[in-house]
C-alpha cells in the first residue's frame, strides 16, 4: 500500500545514482520506497542512472564543476561556495520545498549541502530525519576546505542532527559521540545492510575457493600510505604462500599509475552495482579493510565506518582488518572473529600475521559462523529499513501536526 509511504524528499550533496558507500547506503534503504513518493534535491547533478535509483522528480542547486575545491585554489573556491553559492542554493532549496511539497525530508548532511539545509529547514514547517555518515571536520575535509570552514560545516551538521525529529548515524561510536555532544538520541546505527537473500546464502555455507587466492578491496583508497604498506608486506610473503595471490580492486577510481601498483598480480574490476559486486566478491578468498594505523585523525578513524567491511560479510569473505586499535572497524573486528585483525604498524609484524592467515586453506569455513553472527546482529538490512521507515512516518505525522498549528 503506497499510502503508508509519505511524500519523501532526500536532501544531500550527491545525486540519486552517485558512486560511493554513502549513496549506496541511501539507495539500499530506499529499496521498498515507491518512486512516485520519492523526490531528490542535491548540489551535484546526476551523470547517469547506473545504479537504478528512480525518483519522481529531482532538483539540483548545481555547484559548477570548476568551482568545486579539489586541488587548485581550494580555499578561494571554498570561500565562494560558502559566501556566494550557498545563498543562491538556499533559495533553490526553499523553492524545491514549495514545488515538491514533501511530508518529510531525509537529510544526509554532507559537504556543501549543509549550508542551505540549515538555513531553510528549521523554519520550513516540514519535519526532517537526519542520517549522519561522516563528520565534516576530519582531516581530509580540513585540507580541502580549510580547518575553520570544515569546523563550521561540522557544527552545522550537528545542529541539523540535534533539531531533527528523528535521527541515526553510521557507527556505534558515532551514535554515542553525538548523544554525548548534542543530547539527541539516535534510533539506530544505520549503515549498509545485509539483505535476507545474502543471509540465506551465508546460512547455506560458502563454496570452496579456486586455486588462486584473490584478495578484494572494494571502494576508494582513503589512506594510500597504509595501503602501500599492506602491498609491501604482501609482496614480501607472496613467494611462500601455497596459492598464487592477486589483489582485486572494485571501485570508481584507478590506481594503475601508483608506484605500488603491479599489473602482474593486481586487477582493476571497475565500479559494479551492488548485486554484481557481491557476486564478484564471492569469487575472492579475503576482503581487505584498512584504516589509519595512527590516531592522528580520531574523528575519522574512531567514528566513521567503511562500507567495504559490510560488503565483504555479505559475500561471505573473511576480512583482513588493518588499523589503529581505537578505530571503529578494528573494534568491530575484535568483537566478532571474522578474520585477521592487525593493529601493529611494522612491516615485519604485518607480514608475519598475513603469512599465517593466508596459509589457511579454508578461511571462509573457519570464520563463517562469526561472519553470520556479525551480519545478523549488526547489519540486518530489513531491520534497519523497518526502523528508518517508522522514523520517516513519525516525521510525516509531525509535519501534519505543525500544519494544524
């Protein structure tokens, strides 16, 4: 019954079919939402519909591509976005609310979308739900936009979160941190979920792996220094392993030009839709999930959570987790024995632990029970969707109450 679904507007920086873990989570949670009840507002335009997310209408407060602060003139471009573009985008978002007339807005406060959303929503008469995926004052944003500006964006996201009718966030540590700082309680940890068909596949047991030992890395590489260290350790032990080793890269970025890339045993597989990605990952033996080995950027390392870790579980892959002992992904890997967890930064120690783990002839069998337990306990997609949809319906009821005065 589509009348149980309120008119929903998703409002964020990215378009419906954007690449990356954050957009993939939003699409997955919208799997059962009827397209005729779904609209979208973004700051970046839709380039294609590769991932199949359909909506009834879109509105774009487009950031000119040359104005987006990637590398050159980053601070100057950021100043223009904050002080000029955002004023125009504020009007565009206000106009979108009038045209689309949503009953609830689902806000993912990312990047430059934060500024217009914060200026409009509190006085809009429309209730909103917030999903916070990343903090905007982590080092990568501070470098791109300037430290003071990234802190302002992060503070804006906090206000959207605190003032929302309902809310959730991407990791257990982030949920706890936001509660402590804003006093606002989340309904759940909302991240990529593992679907019922994948849980059933895990319960049926994983098939035997081929002679080649494929190690998967899904998504972009955030910390190339850590990744290069892993490659060096792997290169050191490859001759002594019982099976040939390959590294399989799945994602939107190419790393072929990097000095550590070796085409003789590394393969780029491209950016695949979710179902195709899971099928391809099931042809691998391990997944690799790295975070920083130091705690120099704790707002990212301790509080964000990599989607790739969940993608590996859905495919039945044991995980090589590499990171600082306080990082969110290491905490998860220590709570569930889903593979090998490495927290020491030295290449000798990394090589030694990898050599033991990768010599195991059937790692999928060894770790399957804990992969199943982690998947069901932490990442049940059906449960996540149910909680989210209840939250969105609460928001719609709040909007009706506001309208009644």
